[in-house]
């Protein structure tokens, strides 16, 4: 049985732990030559570093409450609105990124299963946030305690989503990448020639790191094929310069894309995707010729 089918069989077994499955998937990713897929597997196994954005399924909304008292009047466990959190402290406080490795998440899910009365609560440290909000919510009524909470269901969601994505990924690889099903452990010399970029494209679409900017441009002397997660301006500049665009034009292009929302009512026309970019981003039109 090929490695791809081994992974699928393990996923369909409810008693199979996800850890060994990811090890097999990492091996498969290495044989397929896909850095995108291999990085995702490593991050799920080892945790996401602070400088790496987490996929959408690893974020959860947080709610806050506080106790306010001046010694004469006390308000206990009063909900603090998202509006005030965003206005006074910033939107980043409204969600949490779960960066723990899957082994830790598996343990938390097991604890949740052993807690039928749902007594276990999950939150974040609110010391800094409390300082930002102090004396700004109620006049003459300081906040003496602050609490945060997010749903433990996010851990269950991460666990189930990773299993589903691995299954979906292997099915798509089987369908669209000829030769992927023939990969087996210990016979690297017999692996058919596989296009790593095509594998990475499939993986990028299914892993879902958030909004992705795709640029595909081919000219007489260079090819630009870029997939950049939204907000990664430096990566976009680097990719464009590697594709042959002068550094000053690459920086200008990235700044325009970062600052300008595309016109959602306009759609790319013609056979070239670059023409679509010029239509959707009017300010980019004058750089269009340089991408051609």
C-alpha cells in the first residue's frame, strides 16, 4: 500500500492518534518536494512560532468582564463590550491565536472530555489590558479585577479540522498529482517525477492561512508565480524582485496593494491575470507594463 493510502486508512480509523499520521504526512511532503506542506505539518506538530501567522481555525474570540469598586459601590462581573476593548486597547485583544502543538491540544481535549460539568475555564492574562482600560470605563469606579474567557471548543475544532484537512489534502493529491499514490517508504529511487509547485499550490489552497494574494505573470524572459499571505509585504517585495522586477518598483507595488482595497465589483478580464490586477487595482495600472 502506498503511503498516501496508509494515511487515509489511519484517518478513517477513529482510534488512530493524529501524531503518527502527521509524521507520515511529513515524510510524504518531503518526497513530494513541497515546503508549504512540510512547514504546515511541522508547525502543527511542534507549535507555531510567534512570527508565523496561524491558520484561521486556530483563532478564537475572547470575551472579557470585570469587577469595579471604589469602596462604597461595587459592580461584580460586568461584561466589557468588544467596542470598548477595540477602541481603548486594540482589536488584537479580541481574539487569541492558539499556537500550541497538537500533542498539547490532544491533552486539553482529553481533559475537556473528562470534565462533563464544564468547570474548566480557559482565558489569557489580563494584567496589561486592565492597565489600558483602567479609569476609562466607569467614572470614579476603578476596575479591581478583570477576567477573560474563550470557548474550549476551539481545541476540539483544531483537532478535528487538522484531521479533516489531512484527509482532504490526500484525496486532492491523489486526484491531481500523478504518481503521488506510488510513493512508499524506502523506495525513493522509484518515485515518479512530481511538480513541487503544483503540490504546494494544492496544499496552500487546502491549508488556508487566510487571504492569499496570487500573482502569476510570464514575460519573454522571466516568470513570476507568487503566493503571499495577506499582510506579508516583505515577502511580496522579495518574490517580485526574484521574479525580475526592480526593487523600487517592487516596493511601490507592495505599498499600493497594502494600502488599496480592490474593487470587488470589477473582475479580471482578458486572458492575462495581470490585466485583472490592473483593473481591480487602478493605481497599479501604471506598473502593469513593468510586470509584463
